C-alpha cells in the first residue's frame, strides 16, 4: 500500500484466497482515495506466473517485481533439486521489461544453520510484545532441507496470554541463491546484494539478505 500511496501503479498477486481477501479489504477501505482505483489484485501462482498474468493483463511486462519479507522461502523443495524454485525465478525474470528490477530477499539461513538460532532483530516489523523464536533445522542427506520457526508471543502482560505458531521455510544459503538468481537472468543481470538494506560490509550478522537484479536491456 505504501507503493500506491507514493503514486506507483501496482499489481498484487497471490495464490492464497486468504491473502487475496486481506488485500481486497485493504483496497475497499481506501475506496475514497482515487489512487487505489488502479490497484490491481489478482490470483496468480509463481509456478505459472507469465501465463497467469497474460490472462488478465495481456502483453504486460513490468518495471519491477517485488518478492520481499522472506516470501520466496515458503516454496519448499519437493523434488530435492530445487527445480521449481529455479523455474519460479525464471518466471520473475520473464515478467520484467528490459532494464526492469527484481527485488527479492531471504533470511540469513547461513547463520541460522550454523548457530541453530534466528537473529533476534527484524527489518520488516516491530512487535511491542515479547517474542521467543525456537529454530529447528531438518537435515536430509547431509543438507539442510527445512527450517522451522516456532514463535511464542506474549500478547497480554497481565494474563500471560500467548500466541504460538510455526512457520516452515526452505533455507536458501547466500552463495547458492545468488547463483540461482544469476542463472535465472542468463548471467546477464546487474546483481547487487544488501544486508538488512545496508552494504554487506556494514552488517556483521544480518537478519536478511536483499538481492536487487537489473535485467539486461538488450
């Protein structure tokens, strides 16, 4: 929504009915603001993204594709060779105009695998309640295949009421994910990497790595 507020024309997609309903409600709540009239919200899947977009915006290519908040790590490696993840990254690249930008991130899974703990700070949200995160790493054949984060949030100081839930992710390591991204753009993109949105050398143990790729112009 911040992008709409700043005057960008935005297309939001999700494969989850629940998340689409959240977005549609947010747009409805802003219905008196004319900027939100052009906010397009549609169902689409990363695995079939170019075809899905063609169904509601024929012939459209984008100035930018944004996949932040560790979203991509929700796509697990069901075949053991990351073929679906690689295909989705190629789909992102295909949806861009020449010179278009891909913004994509992932948690610092290198540190999480090595230490068995999750960096305590977050660059995306601040929770006013105490948060405890237990980190579990599933290793198959000597390789980390899944990271599970068990959250426990104390939501009421007086009654000690807690909210508990688990999120599971594929643990993208920086070197391998960097290579996958470069290959998705045929090794022709300008690729910059940031640590918590800062230069890599400024953050010793970042929570997130953010990749920005500029698609070749020819």
